């Protein structure tokens, strides 16, 4: 009777647990799931996971079937003498050596293939982003454009992005679950990870995390990834460079006639000056720059000032050393402005 009561109690617990799992699984909103990848690298990792899960399931089922068969067939019976003893079966020794070796081959081949794919060099023409992990924020530099952001990345869909990862202090780990795999971020070497966002995910936002414990505020070391169309990306770059130019102009570039050329790589409008403005000779009056037509494909911001001694003739965005302040991005959301 006690055994029956215990069985019913365990069955009721199992039913409640199964009901809870079923209720949770009905929710289709999984913002940090790795099971629905949106990049080429993410699909390679997902394919490997599916294949290994399939092989593991097959091995598990076969082992359990054999185990249950042996337990039932060779269970102890009444009036049964001791079974015959065997030792040193060469056939068994060979069998249980070869079978795991064959299983490991089926596991090793797709695993090594995925490792070679993920460790290969990024394709030529990729968008390079230098990632620096700090306690406890992320710095993202676009060296081809002279743009730096903090805790936000803007990626054009359909174009391969090559992340070059380094740490400024302790070990971090870079991960955007729905886009690609993880990579450690360390101080004494540069690690790489690359992937191509699908064109179907334009104008969407994704979560990113540090997944290596890095100190007291590790849980707050998050970032956002904006996947945008190539046109939205170029527009965002131009807006950021425009703000850099405007900021530096209003903070101390003086002269009777100052001209700024804002350059964002990749646009079709070549060598177009965005704006010009005048500063009063007494440094008190400022005419704020106004946005012009476009920018060319050389990826820089240039200032020319022919009037005032002490001002350098030309300044590139990279030489201006523009950095976003901690916890802020260099520009507004491309999703909201486009």
C-alpha cells in the first residue's frame, strides 16, 4: 500500500512539472535564443548542434534499449544457479572499442568542419569593427569610417562584419545570442569573429552580453545590435560624422570662413561638401553648420581653415580622437531616424 501511495505522489509531482514546462514552452517570445540564428555563422553552429543532438539521441536510445533488455532477460529467478563466468572475450573487447571510435568519427567530422569555418579569415571587403571590452562597457570602433560608439553596434544586413576583439582590463566574452557564437576578449591577443546578418532582419534590434564574469557590474555589461539596411547604415555614419564635425566646430574651430567636409564611406555621392559656416573674429558669434547634400567614400572628416593662425589646415576624424563618453552612443538610433 505504501508503495502505491508513493507512486501516485511521484506521478502527481511529475504531472505538475510537465504542465509547467508545457505552459512555459507556449511562449514564442525568446529574445535570447540561439535556436533561431539570423547569420551564416549562427546557422553553422545550429547545424552542428542539431547533428550532435541527433547522434547523441540515437546512442542514448540504443544504450537504454540494450540495458532494459539485459535487465529483464537476465534478472534473477527462483531456483537459478550461478550464471556461467566468462573472461577475456576478444570479440567483445574489439566491439566496444570500435563502436565508440566510429561514433566519435561521426561527431568529430562536423565539429572540425565548423571549427575551420568559424576560425577562417573574414571575406575581403568586410566591415571591420574593433571591439574593446572595459569594466563594464563595450567600445566599438569603425576604423574605416572614423566612428566610435559605446554599447551599441550598427550592422548593415547582407554584408560580412569582422569583429576584432581585445580587452582593456580583465577577461570578457563577446556574445550576441541570435546572431553568432561567443568569443573570449582578452588583453594579450586579438581574437576574431565574423558573420553576415541576413537581409530579412533589417530594422531590428538584438541583445548582446558579456558572458565571462568580469567583476561587480558584470551583469550590466550589455550592448545592443541594430541591424539596418545598407542605406540606413550609410545615413547613420553620415549623421555621426556630421555631429562630430559640428561639435568640434562649435567647440573651438575659429575663422572668418571655415569649411567642413564630412565623409562617410560607401555612398554614391562623391566629394560633396556637407556644410560651411562662418565664425566671428571675436569668437563670440557662431553660425551653426547646416546639413548639406552628401558625402564621399573615403571615410573621413576634413576641416579646412585658411584664416586663423593656430588652427590646423586639415583634420581627419581619426586624428581628432573622437570617443563616445562612457555609456553613450555616438549617434541616435538609425531605426528611429530612418
